[in-house]
């Protein structure tokens, strides 16, 4: 990505607050995160937006993180009709029925342990890599896992913000 302003970043900077907030909600469903990003407009570069996103993510409370996670479906079950969810979880699409069933069991066990979906930046990961990650992380303490989730959400937000600022025209 170039350091200059893109048409998508210009559109984001100049759109009405309600439109910008709706776009931010598509990136991350935490209202606290979205409000912090919105309040700092305009951004001179995409990198400035990414840094603001990282800073806002670092400040989220446990409740804010829970709200952010509500926008993410379980791995292996992308939201029906949601192109973003389907694209991000494409690594599970070609997985065997056995792996999908194992992932469902692991997702349920993880959710039972932590009270929320297993969250990972799935972009570019295979089904096996995601399965191995949930197996590795299920033994974490809730505090450890909350910080891993915060990091993973930050990665997802950057990917989604990149798509937002690189779009040539409004969707």
C-alpha cells in the first residue's frame, strides 16, 4: 500500500458520520472501537488509520472485546450470504467432512470454556492450521486468551480496513 491518500480513504474521511460509522461497524462490531476511529478523522494516510485502529483496539475493555467478537461467526460456519465472512474463512471451504466435524467440536468446547467463539485471523490459513490453533489455545487462561483475541481482532481489522481504503468506489 502506498503512503498517500487513496480514493477509498478520501471517501471514508469525507463521508457522513453515519455512513463512516456503518462502514466501521462492518470492520469491527465494537461500538467503542468505531467511535474512537470516527473521532480521529480525517486520516492523512492508510497507515495513520491502521495505527489509530491498533491504539483503539489496545484500549478496549473486556466488554468491548465481547461486543467485537459478536460480529464473528464460528470458524467453519461463515455467515450465510456474507462475502467477507466467506472470503476470510475460505481455508475451511475445501476441508474434509472429518476436519469440519472436528472443528465444530473444538469450537463448541472452546466456547464452553471461554464463553465466546474461537476467534482467529483466518485469512490465508488452512483448515488444519485453524484446528491446530484452537487445540493450542484451548488450554490458555481466560486472561491469556483475551489478549490473543485482541491481537487477532487487530489483524482482522487491518485486513478489513485495507479493503475499505483501497476500494475504488462505494460498494
